[in-house]
């Protein structure tokens, strides 16, 4: 049985978008607890991986926590991420810290409505698409919205901090998604 819009419980991120007057759709998908990767989400949605964005939380040696949002087919270049965030070094936060830092779990993390506001950077390719998909703040639910609305809602800055999957070499972290 397919969920209809009125069957879907709104997340905190959706309520924030409502308050901001930002148009979006809530799109449910089937969660595979053994595969929370963006390529699985894209496959479930029937959408190109380039339009399904993942949210990663990093920690810089000077500025502390910051967020990087990037297409599912991309990886963070830690050196570039450190540079754009005003740090010399940056690393992914440990998975065990994700909930405490953001209020979200792996597979349901979004830059909209984290427990605290962190500097947020979005891969500059985001504006190439009419719409993107990002987590709605829980596993099994995505937000579909325009890139410009997402940038505004997440108070995010477009930046160049990614490499194509497989091209990252030693500078690529594991993903939190």
C-alpha cells in the first residue's frame, strides 16, 4: 500500500520549510537498514544519483563542527572541505557522535533543523538541477525541493569541496549519509 501525502507524518525539517513558506514534497521510500547509501535511496526514488544529496558532518581543527551536503555520486575532499570552512584540517565526526551533535541518525541526517546551527556548505553543482532530494530528517523520507530553496532553508553556501566517487584517494572519508 502506497502512502499518500496525508498519511506521511511531517518532520521537523518539513515544519521549518512550512514556516519559511518554502515549497517541497515529502517522498517516502523503502529503507534497507543494511544499505543506507545515497545510491540505494536514488534507486528507490527512481531518480538520478546526482540529484540525491547526502549530508555529512565534519569537525575542523579551528572552527569546530560544520556540514557538507553533496550529491550521492560525489565524495568529500577533506583538504578542500577544511579550506572552505576556515580550517587547516577536517575529519568526519565519528558515527556514534552524530545523534548527539545533530539530533539526527545516520540515514536521516539533514542540514535543516539540526540541534545547533553549524556552517553549512553545499556542493556547487546543486544549482544545475530543477529539484533535488535531501533527507527529511528521518530514514525512509526525502524532501524534494528546488536547490535555491534548499540553500535558503539550510542557510548554506555553495562551494567546491568534492571529488567524483573513486577519485578521492587518501583524502576521502567514509560516509555518514
